[in-house]
C-alpha cells in the first residue's frame, strides 16, 4: 500500500495540487474535526465507488490510518484501484503538525 506523510499532504494542499482527499471516518468524527476532505464513511465506500477518482492521486484518511488502510486494501483488491494513498498516522498526525 502506498502511503503519504502529513508533510507531503500539506504540500499537496498548500500548492493546490490536483488530487482527491477522502475522509472515511463517521459523520460525528468529521463534524468534530476535519481537514476539508470529502466524507465517505468506511461503511459507505463500496456503495460510492463512482465518487472515487481513478484519474488522479487519491489520499484517504481516518483518525489514525487503520480504517483507511482497510478501505484502500479492499478497493485495490476488489476494484483494481492503483492511485490510492493512505495518510500515515491519519488526521491526528496531520493535525499534530498543522492544526490551526
């Protein structure tokens, strides 16, 4: 599985790179704190395959990186995705470095 560090994600965000950021946490977690990703809760991902780009880099994250890793493994195995990156340490690691 490909991974991306909080620093690399921050660079993508600050340079307005053409990528997709997907948050696979639950609604209440997203409402508490988010980094402006598109919310597709883990349990809903397989019903929303059409919302996930196959044409550009897609960074997926959850709180710590475990749920997003599970989702990425399933998408790669079952649907042939090869453009997915897991945020190392999840949103917590990102916010530890870049909280507002």
